[in-house]
């Protein structure tokens, strides 16, 4: 895995690393903050490491952007009130 | 576990309208855009010194304002506001019903102005006012249920209030052609122009820009306090202008309105510049070039407005003001944004049955957009020269170029619609880091 360790100036989202990938929590950010934070993280990843997104809603505007850079989103089970996605590079 | 891109469209809590709804508004706007330029070709003699009155230039003006600008604003706001403000789509039938009422209404208004046929105009105006009133109710329900994005919501409310003024003044102006006595014509006309262009459309554009421009540039949300100051200045400018139109110290209040409006525009422009400078995406192509030109034209329209207030010794100042405001600012901005959001929305609607959505870039045909870019800007330049030189021939040449540009834009739209219905491979991708 090779991701930027520090948050970028435009994306004050919480990030951490677990066995299943790099996690990013964008809940509470003002739009388009979540979109920017997620794409900033995704574009910093140089290998096949997946990104786990913790969101408060289905990020509909994210999907075309992901498709444009060759990534896709898979919905994961999550607690009520949370939308959790695994973002992965399209093989 | 499920593939989110394929699932989000059909979900019960989807915030997306069926593709057929926003795209019918956008497609109709594309057709009326072409008809507007054709209407201008029909009577180029009247263009350089146009100052109102029934005829094809007035029909062309309303094909743009009602047929292109408001038509697109309805489709875009009904689709984007629920997405941006975290709420499910309230109704699918009402937007469709509005389209069925509004589209023939606009055609009747334009034909009634062009022929001219006052009764047809009045009948069309009734349909248009009813459709816009229904849209106002839908917009109000969207704004009441909105969560987050307070600046965008505030712009939405101000635009809605302006729309009410526009509907009242439009009813008065159209009614006068069939003997209905409403407001004094001069006052109604001043309210109509100001609140339609700078109020309803202008504030909707400024508000949606706080979503769209950072989204395109991939930048943070603009400074909320400064955006609120910009909105306050814009609303103050509208109120000053309305008071002036009512006969209260007209010259002084109009100058104050222009100065206050210039402050609102300068602040908005600065916020947008910050978004563009700090965004992750720097190369935004032709669409943003049009948006930047439109912002400049908005400022230029205020200078022309000042020329009208100060009685500049030039007969074409009114026509120049209209060209800068409607063609230069609103139409140019909208076409710049439309060429970006149409493929984007189309890509959000191409997922059913496929594992990957089509990318916006794979849906976009660049060649027609390049032709449109050149034709549109050259057409505006020709019309400006025609007004300055009082030349119907140059106006005709400009209208022909505009028609060619509108055809190219229509080709771009038709290609997007065709490609979104064809499952295919995403041929090109934006540059991304290698694995």
C-alpha cells in the first residue's frame, strides 16, 4: 500500500489504515468536500489497495468520477445512518 | 454486498429522477436554442436597434429566456437540488406535467410574438405562468426539505421570490396585449427584465455555481460567510432597482443598484476564482472557458446598464445591454455548464444491467462542441458589431453563425443520448496513477 499519509489542504477527512484497506470518514463535511477528499485519497494510491469510505449518504456524484479514473464502488453492510463503500481499481 | 454504481439508481430512496425527465427539459432547450437563432435570422433589420415590441427579435429573446434558460434551470434544479440537499425526489409526475404544460406554452408565446398574434401570445403566457407557478411550488418543497448547503438554499429562496415578481410582471405585460390593465407598462417592464435576468435566473445560476464549479474543479466549498455577503448585496441591488422602477429617485437608486450589484458580482467572481485556483482539477477545457467569458459578460452588462441610466449618446445601448446580459452572460454560462452536466448526468443513468457506468468523457463528442464554441462566440461578436455599426447584414451573419453553433450543440446532445443507451467500453480515462 502506498497512500498519502497526511490529509491534503482541501480534505480535512479522517483517514486510517486497517487490514482491509485505507479508511476515510467523510461524514460531516460540507459538499463537495466528501467528493474531493475521496478522490484526493484514491488518486494518491499507487497499487491495488482498496479504499473504505464511511459516508452519511449515497455519494451519487462520485460514481462517474470514479469510472473516469478506472475505479468502481461496492456497497458494504453498515450501521443505520451510514453508507459504507469499498472503492477498488477496475482490473 | 452490491455494486453501488448499478444499485443507486433504482433504490427506493433515490435522489435521481428518471433520466427521461431532466433530459426532456435539456433536449427541449437544445431545440429552442436552435429556433431562437432561426427567429433572429427572420428579421435582422430590427436587431441592431431593438428596444422591445412584438416581432421576431422579441420572439428570439423569449425562445432563449423561456425556452433555453428557464427550461434548463427547471430540469437542472429539479435534478440537482435533491442530490445536493440530501432528500429523495418528491414527485416524478409533477416535473413531467410541468414539461407538458410549459413546452407548448413557450412555443405559443414565441409564435404569438413573432407573427404577431396577441391572443396566441396571451394563451401561451397563461400556460407558461401556470407551469412556472407549479415549478415554484416544487422548488419551494425542495428548499423546505433541504439539509446542508445553506448558501445554495438561500440563493434558491431569493430566486424563488424573484420568480414570483417575474410571473406577476409577465402576466401584466402579456395581458396588456389583449386589453387587461395591470401594472404601469414601464414599471412592469423594468421589474420583468431585472427580476427575470438578474433575479430568478441570475440568483439560481450564482447559487448552483457554488455546487457545480467546486465539483468540476474538485475544490473545497467556497467561503460561506463571503457567499452570504455576495447574496445580500445581490438582493439589495434587486430591491434598489425595484424601488427605482416604482418611481422613487429613479436615477440615484438605479446607480446605487448597479454599484451594489457590481459588489455582489465581484465577490462571487473572487470566490469562484479561489475554487478554480485551489481545485485538484486545473484543465477544465472549453466549458469553463465559456463560463469565464460569461462572468466577464455579466460585469459588462452592468457597465451597459450604467450607460442606459446615464443616457449614453448611443441609440443601440439597450440592444447592447440585452445582448451582454442574455446572450453573453446567461446563455453562454448555461451552454458551458450544460455541456459538462449532460454527459455527467447521462453517465449516472447508464448503469442498469451493466457492471460499470459509462464515463462522462466516453459519452462526449468533442468535435461538435469545438464547432459550437467557435460559432457561438463569433455570433455574439458579430451581433455586438452589428449593434455598434447599426448593420442588419452583420446581424444576419451573426444569426446564421449562431444557428450553425446551435446545430452543432444539438449534435453533441443527440450523440450523448444515443451513447448512453448503448452499453460499451469506456475507451478513454482521465489520467490516473499507474498500478
